């Protein structure tokens, strides 16, 4: 049980750090504009070496930002629940902490998946046509890696929950 929780906690830490880095950086997309290289993130866009805040309130950016922030918050809550799961007394709690941590990581995975689906869909259909020479960049890729890490953290914690439940049910009272 503790090895599953340890693996889950490792994946959770890595996934949460990647979520925060991906959300905060401005390298989601790179493109060429008027012969110069440019890149943009969720908060800023940069032309050459000069960066500007994205002041337009465009729905897909707002939705992507919100889902990425919700994902990071769920992952952080999952980490707290995951750490508390190591100290759980088995008979005193109604809701299992490994189960709760797993649910939080699956919620985080769902939120980052929604953010990436929105961003990918709009970028490919709208911005991809606007900029001829473009590509997704490393912040976007970090988001996909974070999605995998939070998903596997959820899997590990659900496995820890199942092991704990099997042990609890097989122990004579």
C-alpha cells in the first residue's frame, strides 16, 4: 500500500510542478509574424524579445486559464490528502484518504484535459490558419506530460485504496 502511495506522491509532485510551470510560462505556441519569431502563452505574447500582456478577454484563453488553475488546485489538494494518507488510522475515518487523493488527481486530470482540448481545438482551427508557420511549444507539451502524471498519481492512489480495503476486509475482527 505504501509503495503505491509513494509512487502516487512522486507522480503528483512532478505533475503539479509541471502544471504550474506550463500555466505560468508563455511558450504554448510559436509562430513567425512579419518575418520575426513570436511565441505566446496563456497570459502574454512575445514578439522578438519584447513581451506584452494579453489584454483581450477571449473566451478560449479564459477557459484554458481557468481549467489549468483548477487543475493545479486539485492536484495540490490531492498532494495534501496523499501526505495525510500516510498517517491515516484505518478505523477512525469514514472516507479513505487514498481514495480522496485519487479522486482529486482524476479531477485534476479532467481539468487539464479540458484546458488542452479547448486550446488545441481553437489553435488548430483558428490560429493555425492565421499564422502559416506555427507549432505548439514546450509549455503546451509540459501540460500533456502533467496530464499523464496526475492520471498516474490517481491510478496509484486508487491501487493503494484497493490494497487497504482488501487488507481491511481480510483481517478478522
